């Protein structure tokens, strides 16, 4: 997914360049000509030799120890999601042989039964690369991206309807890419070609992906513009479905007693 396949080094470099030297405690009276921290400054903060850290960033050492990873995470002030992502890059978890070669496109019967019963809520199941595999009927009425067969990433960056559907498109686009990166390592065989294709097809996607920001939002709120209805403000919860397929169930819902609740009930009826 990185041009040189040096994912660990690319992520470390991106965090180093975005770090605030003053917040990190670096005192520098010289005029800085580099973004963020210098390599030798980060190495000093993490208690590493500059030459060893350079090897990490250049991809000449891709298996740092637990202690080194923790030292780098502290020095870079990574949040929990970034820390987990750093670990996944350095210590990938092997899956069963051939697991990713044929990603599952079917949803368990029990989950489909639940979706059939949730006639009053927009809910859908996605694969790791954000293909919509199954959905309630109401989901497609609220957002065309939530239709089975659609892809959330492709809709956001390639469909001309997206800026109209998402009043907060910039925020939605950022969340889409940072969330995709959060799951990219565990499902790299399924996602590598997809990410490569999206980088070629969308300049906006490429810029966000190459920033190496990572975020995993399991709950939140979005504004969706629904034709003939107006803008709905919906909260969402996500539920990871057990199994190696990496499928996730999204459920959207309005605040009780709100105008959004009334509008959604009308749409469902």
C-alpha cells in the first residue's frame, strides 16, 4: 500500500513529521527547516541511536522489539489507535493460509434475519474494503451508498452524488480513509489492490491515504442529505461480526423524539 512497501518506516516518518517539537520538549534556537522532529531528535527522545532509528525508518530493520515500539509510541505521543496500528505493522498477526485470497462476500443467515426485522432503521454489513454486502431496505432510501453492491469508499470519492449526500464531505472523506487504514494491515491481501486502484482513480483519496493518518471510529454521528426529506442527523454504532472475514455491522439511528426521528419514521412508512 506504500509505494516502497515500507509501511512501518512510512508510518514512523509521517508521525515524526507531524510531531510538535515544542510539545515533545525539544529546545532548538536554530531556524527549523524540517517539519516536525528530526530523526536524531526522535531517536534521542526514544532512547535509541540515530543510526538504528534511521534503519527502522528506511525499512532496513522491520522487527523492532516491544521496548523499542513502546519507546517510539511514547516519544511520538501516539493515541491508542495509532499505537495499535504501529504494533500491527511491526508484529503482524498471521492468518490461516489462503484466508484472504477469497474474501467472504456472504453474510450469515442470522444476521440477514436481523436486517429483515429492522425495517425502521438504516443498517448494513460491510467487508474490510467497505463493500456493502447486505442492508435493510431503509438504508438504501437514506443513502445510495448503503445499497448492497455499493462500496463506501468508491461512493465517497468517485460518485458525483457524494458531496450532495454528505454536507460534511471533507470530514466524511477523512474518516473513510483513516478508518480503512486502521483495518488495512489485518486484511492487506484483500485491500492492497483496492487501495492501489483508489490512489490512481482519486487524487483526494491519494492525498489522504499518503498522509498515513489512522483512526478507528466505532461510534459517531453523521449528517445525511436525503432527497425530498432534507438533512438528517443520525448517530451510529458498529459491531464487528465474529469470524475471520472482518465483516462489520453498521446501525444508524436518530435521537428519540427529534425531528430526525419523525422524518425517518415517515421515510420507513
